[in-house]
C-alpha cells in the first residue's frame, strides 16, 4: 500500500504529515511512502532525510495524489488555498485534520468520488485512542507556546526576583479553560515563575489545575451539565455566559496576562472576555486568545492579528503549533502512524469499519456521507422529540374514553 505525503498548501502551514523517522517505521511495516519534493523543508526535514528513510521523492505534488492509496495531510479540505478535493480518486483514503465542521459541499464531492475520508479532530476521548489524538497533541503545543509568547511580549518579568535593587513580584497569569491547551499553558507559566490562576466551568478539573501549581478560581455559578460524557465543555445559554463574564471581570482586571482556551467542538467559541474587562487591565498587559480560529473568547480578538486596546495587546493566533513545526510535525506524524496501525483488519488492507475509532472519525465511505454535524444531530433529535410528543398526545387522546381502573385493582405493568 502506498502512503502519499503532499506539501501543505495553506500559506501559514509549516508542518508536514509524516516525518522521516516515522516514515522509516512505516516502510518497515510494509508501506511504500511517496513524498512530494520539499514537503518537509519548512519543518527542517530535507528530501535527503526522506530518501534515507526509504521514501520515494516525486518532483510535483500532483504525482502524490496520482500514486497514493492513502494521502496524509496536516490540514486538508478546510484549508483556504486547498483544492485537493478535485485530485482525490475512487477508493483513495484521506487522513488528516480536515476541518469537518466547516465542510458541506466537499463531503458530497468526496462521497460521489468514492473517497474514504477520516478527520482526526473527531477522535473519541477513550484511553486506547490517546496515541492517535492529534487534536490533543497540537493543543498541548499551543498551550505551551502561548505562555512563552506572553512571557516574551509582557513588559514585566514572569518570575519573582529578589535583588539588592529591590524585589520584583511575579507576573499574574490567568488561564481560562482547563482542557489540554489550558493545562499546558498553566504548567509552562508556572515553570517560568509566574503566579498562575486557572478557571474552567467544569469543577471536576480543579484538582488538575492545582496539581500544576496554579490556584483554581471558583465562581458562584451553577455548573451542572457543563461537561459532556467525553469531557468536553458544553455550550451553555446566554444567561450563564452573562453571569460568568460578570464574575470574571475582577480576576481579569487583576491579571498581567490572560490566556483563553475555551472552545466547543463545532460551535463558535464562547465570548468570555469583554471590552470592559480588557479596559480594566493595566497598560502593557497581554491577552492571548487560543480560540481565535472559531471566533475568539475575547470580543476584541481578530484572527491572526494583534490588536491594541487601552494599552493592552490582544493576540489572536490560529496555528501556534506551526511556529514550532519540527516537533509539532514529529508528534502529529506519530498520531498518523498510530491511526494507520488501527485502521485495518488483520490483512492490512480491509478497513475495520466496526472499530470505534474508525467509525467516529470517518466522514465518507462507500459513496456515502457517514458523519453528521453535531448541529444537524441536535436538530434531528429535536424533531424526533417533537414527533414523539405528538404521538404521545395522539395516544392520550385515543385513550380518553377508556374507563379508569378501580383503586386497588390489578393492572398490567
């Protein structure tokens, strides 16, 4: 089976889907690996590195699509400059961070072409899938890098300094959201010497926040139902967010750095940091919004830009892992390899469609769209509930003439 690694077309993407050390293990496992010339250059892997790993280098990108049975992307279908959907062919397998929540017509085209597509963002939160979870591995890098960027840009030192010239108090860092990115941002800020506080609507993460050296901020809010069964934060109603913003105003105003990481899969990021909160921060303070790609947690955030307001800088990075492309590519390639090892049955060629991981990440297969957007799923559920209510109402109307049993009489359960 031939695994193809094309160059990424998104101008801001510096990562590569498979790095030479991982390619070498795939070759040992029986794959032929076909790599577009220059695919690894922006992450510091040369064509010679790939050749030494046993890969074939092809001169043009299109040749990868023509030859490959499996195409591995970092970002694929949702990338702005990417028209690869026109290059895929029948029975080809596509694996990558394909941006499923932003796809519509593309999925229909893939299904029509007989392409089987897998979006790694949809990896289920189960123990055996952790080694395949690209979303988490990239979020960890983003959280680490956000703290480092904040330390570099803040016109204050992060750690406590006690010198003959006086004492410098540690910077106050506040991290909103205690998922993978948030916890890593907390850990890095703490290692850099800052005084760190963390907050999440899910109280069950309090112990994790405190274990990393941060204080957990508890707000007087009803938190039941704020997390789903996989551990992701749930979307709440606007009244909850209004009360949350009111409670957060004081903590944000006391902070030198605010790092926001709150995201809901398939939904716009909740707005948590208002203009008023930013105006309450000291001049020179920093906001780094890791949810910028889905609208941002701060209402001043502009994706991929730095905005200054009232002396505060608001950063809206959408791809921090690409700023450390070498190691980000290494981790991502391991995710891809582990996913491929789980993808097939014992013969190494037949998809194991009954596997939970395979089923959860599959977008299209056998000419059909297999994945349903969460918003559509909720709409279908609501319609089904309405239908059930109507049926129940009809049944009640139909039974209205029946005679009620006497008190104490036996009835069928």
